[in-house]
C-alpha cells in the first residue's frame, strides 16, 4: 500500500470528531496571519502520530500477507544485537 492509501484508510477509520479537530487545525494554519509558537510543535506532533499509525498499518498489512519474521526470531535478533540478557 502507498502512504496515500494508508492515510485514506486511516481517515476512514477515524471518528468524525477527531477529523473535525484536524480540519479546524489545518484551516487555522492556512488562514492565520500570525504564526503561533505552539502551532509548529503541534503540527510536528500530529505528523509524528500519523507516521506511527502509517507504520503500524504497513506492519499489519505485511503480516497479513505473510511477510516479515516470527516474533521469537525478531526478539532473539534484538537480544543479540543489543546484548540483552535472557529473561529468567
């Protein structure tokens, strides 16, 4: 799936009240003559949130298509890479 398709899918699964908040926020960015100090930070936070959602959706799609590696194998790889001791 492309990023655009994932975003559209996420929009379809997002409650209207949240979408309305996002729309108001985006409209305020376009119409506000002054840049508010928190606006840029809020925008970065929302972008970060959306990127996380897109990443999760991509991972779920890959899993459903049989791609990726089993969790035990992934955890073992991380244990070796970061010298994490086994659980006791």
